[in-house]
């Protein structure tokens, strides 16, 4: 891991972007369905800037009352509310007042060497460990018009204030990633700034973030590996309670937004913790997924799950969605409409539009669209020219979207389900590494990687006497992604390729050539006069000479060390300046190629005589 950086970001915060779309609707907080058995709650103490208006204060009080019923803590939570004015595209910003670690807790969800926000640290410890003035800071941008109706009035061209406040307090409670772009390196970092947490350890939230090709914290911090994994897209949550929640990760990383939110596009911006809040939409509750994520980081959320009209995709007649299939399979998908809130306002649902989408490293790709009942149409072949994103079982990731109209309200309802498409593995990538030993490079490690592969076969052949031998292959056990060849002839060439297999088929890598790593060096003339020139040459094209050491073969003493620029496969050495006596000498030659600058040394022995030619 790189040294911790104290970059300019003074706090880790989440922010809500002001959406430009209009999504009318109201998801209420319903105390009547509050979970039974909840005996404790949290006490939230509000501190409000003097320029906050009375109607805003009313929204603040109401918002805090909702959070007090959702979470529990033996320690009072303090929140400071302020406002600012800026055309920055943000409705509000929320951040923890401090970060703490290694304070100790009996809660099995507690981790050492992980940063916890102030309020959560106090809750897990059971008493105050925070020295922060306020546990949470929330700043509201009054550059926008807000609806202050406590019960979700759909004021035209206004943003619901309670929704924005609920969202920002969520960030302050720990629903926030510590990731950011470090301006000094330009790379993504998950280390908290040392001005916030002296150790620079990551935030607890990031312990549950998975990128397309691995867990966030499994990648080296501030590395091209981490940057590359982020750009593949498809980030999601791995905690037990909130597992599978899709996280916002646009192609270009956004400080304060990326990974700190659920994915608005995936959830149609109807999840409280999405990155953007549409006009006229009121959400006064956490989704079950949001509460699951809060549970995973250490809170105990027992608030109600929101209720509203919705649709689900079912596979008739079993009632269970078909989520895994092969290309060419004909599914029988249909929509189940639930008239849930308020009950009895709608009578029917019609006009289904379907979209089947696969996920690639360059973005989502629409595979197929259909209108009406999906019961006679086969799944289309995937388009070519894409690198597909795979799940942990090797299936290509995608999703099925459906939307239609609710009657008589005319409202549009939409839903998505994740799908997996069985397809042959991607073409394997293969690399060959020389394992340096006393015998130079008679051991080679061949590694291969293919998204979607269940197992591999590895093939090799040798170049002997000017002819390539026949290919020989080995089948490897599932999960094995490298193979080590031993006892190889270091002076000949070798070739390798790999074949990847899964239930959907196979794919073959390109053939990788690996030249000799121990080169033969010749000397001419041999023997040579001690006062003339010796010509040293490598036996293989592509090897150059970078250094020659002359050693007395009888005494072992080094009599000369002569560096060269490493651009030529041969050198001429004038022996006259070295005052050599007659005898046998070893010319130890260091050779290299542009592919293997650490290639092994070679030696040639020659007799030096005192008579002239």
C-alpha cells in the first residue's frame, strides 16, 4: 500500500445531486407498520444555524424523528444543520463530524483498523468515544426551491426537503465511501485522509464494496489496478443484510458521489440513497436494501419498509423469475401487478415493454427489445466486438427491464431483475515468467486469465534442432490459473497456449513465444594474443551484450569489468590496456533482451598467449 496522503479534501462527505427529471410520487414513513419488538431508539439532538427558517426547522425536526425510529444508539447523536448558496448542482451535503478506529466493541460486526464515523463509533462502543463538536454536519443549498410539506406534497418544480435531509443524515451516519481521487497522484484512493484519521485506514463502508473484478479493498491503493477495476463498472454491496445493492459508479469517478450512493439509473431514482433526487419526488423512508447496508456497517435498523404500487417479473407458470439461461432459450416472462398504495386506486396494468441488456466493459449493451407478452421469442445472440462483464459463476451479467402503464392513473411503473447469460469464456490472456534459479531459467511459470472460465488446459512445445515438436497438453483442476514447467532446456525456444472452458463452450488464447534465456557466447579468435582484439558474439538474434567481466581461470581473480551500452549482439575488446599474462581466462558475458533485461549470464573460456599472430 502506498504511503497515506493528506490531500486537500478536509472531510469525507456524501452529496445529493439536483436531478432535472420529474418523478412524481410519495413514499411515506408509516409508523403503523413499525417493526414489532423495537424497545430502544436513538436520541438526536439538533443544532440549527440562526438563518434557517421556521418551515425548514419543521422539516429538520420531522426528519430527525424518522431517523430516531429507524436506528438505535445508547449515545445521543448531535447534528448541526446549516445552509449555503452555490450553483454547484448539489442539493445538500452531509458528512460525519469525525472518524475513529480501534476503540473496541463487543458487536460481532466491529472491525479493527477500520475507520468509523463519530455516531457509529459511539454506538458500537456503548459510550462516547468521539471528541467531535457534532457527530454529523448537514449543509443545505438554498439555491433551489424546496417543498416543505411534511407529507410529500408534489409541489411543481420543487425538491422535497425532507427527502434531501434524510439522505444527508444517512451519509453522516456512515452511508459513505472514503474513496476519492488523490490530486497528487491522480489515482483513486480508499485511504481516509490523515487529517481525518491519522492511520489513513479505509472507512467501514468500503469493507463491503465490490467492483466488477474484485472487492474494493483487495486492490492496491492508488494503483492502475484499482482505477481499471473501477472503470469496468457494476459495483455492488457484499454485506449479508444489504447484499447485491447496486452502487453508483459512473465511468469518470466523482468525489462525494461515486460508490457512496445506490445506483439511481438501476433503481429509477426511487431509492432514498440514490445519487440524484428528482423534482417532485418525496421519499420519507429507507428501502429494505438501504437499511440492510446500514445494518452491515454496524447499525440496527428496524424501521418499516416502504409500500407502493409495483410490478414484478415472473416466469409463468412457476412464479419464479428465470434469471439464468443460454442464448437461444425461449423464456415465458410476464408481469405481476400489485396495487399496494393507496389500495384500490388502480384497476389494471397493460402495455409491457421489455429490454434485455448485457453489461460490457465499455457500457451496457441492449441485446433485445420486445413489446407485449414474452412467451414465444428466443433470446438473441450477443453482439460481437465487446468484452463482457462476468459474475462470480462466469455468466455474463445483465438485466431485464420491464415497464408499462397503470390504469386509470396513467402512471408508468417499471422494474428490473439481474440476469446471467451462459456463454463461452472470453479469450484467455497468457503470460510467461522466467523463474530465476541457480540454473538460470529452467523453470517457467505460465499464467492465464479468462473471465467466465471454469477450468483450463495448458499446451506447450519446444524448438529442437530447427523444428517444433508436437504440442503436449495438461488439464488443470477448477480454479487453477497457472502452471509451472520445470527442467526446461534454457538454450532453446518454447511456445505455450491455453484453452478456457465452461458450460457454454471454450475459447483459445493466442500462442505465446518464449525465446531461450541462456544464450551461448562465442569468442574469436580462440586462443587470442594478449595484446590484440577478441571478438565476442551471442548465438541468438535479439540478445545484446551489456557487460563483460574477465576472470583468471586459475586464480578466480577479476582482472577487468567492461560495461557496454547493450545495443549490439557482439563486441570487440582490445586486450592491450589490461596487461594480461598468458593463461586461460573466462569471459563472463551479461546478455539481455528488451523482453527480459535480467537474462542470465553466459561464459566463454579462451587461452591468451604471448606470441603475435
